[in-house]
């Protein structure tokens, strides 16, 4: 199983959809999150009393302490140099995650179009996954989860404000799961 590193937006998408990240463990990979992404991912939204949307603090340090996520930081000269270089084009969370993915041979989980484009440049050639890919993998790991998939997709769309780009296979899959 390939190790994976998650950027801020994908982390929030999955956390919001699943109401935590314990489902990642069922996929059997080792999951990392960059220090910069941990700092960026401070809040998400949830449904409060009376159906009102409320802001909630993310407790990502608890997930790191429990072993669900592993903290990663750009440490080597190669990682730091690439991180600084990528920061000119990307947010810090995506830049650090991509630098670490390149240096350590990890797969980058991101929904950021610019980060995907940069990751696929020949000089980097980092494999990427999206929130949709992870949800598809999660569903294929246990077909009985299909009953929850509709709710997970709707929570991500409503609370994390994410939906795949129109015209993509991911969008078609998303809308089929969403029920439209």
C-alpha cells in the first residue's frame, strides 16, 4: 500500500463528510498531513440545533496523537528548497505536502487544480488522488457503505463547499451518489 499525504482542503472535505477521519484507517494506507496543512485546517462547519450551520474547531492534534494521521514536515534540504519554490505558486499547505510527496515518494491527496497541475509536471511527476478517489476507494472497501455515501457527499458539498468540476468523470460519479 502506498503512503499518502493530505492537503488542507481534502482533509477538511473528508473530515466534514465523515465527521472525522477514522474511515481512513479502513483503507489500509499510512496517512500523513503536512505541518502547514495542520495550521491551515483550523475550522469546518457542521449542522447545529434547528438545522443551522455552525463553525466548529477541528481537533487534528487528537487525530495525530491517536495515530489516524501522521505529522510530516519539510525537513531535508531538498524538501525545504522545493517547499519554498512551490510556495511561489501554491498555498503553504499544498506546497509543503507536494514537496514532501516528491521527496518521499508519497501520493498527494488534493482537490486543488493548480496543485494537481504542478504535481504532474515532468520535473515533479507526483501521483495525485482526489477526495472523490478516496470516497470511491472507501465505498469499494465495503459495499454496505453505499447507504452512507449519499449523506457523506451532501455533507461535503454543503458544509465544506466542495464539488468536483463540472464535465469530469468525478462530477458524474458525485452527482450519481448525491442523487441528482
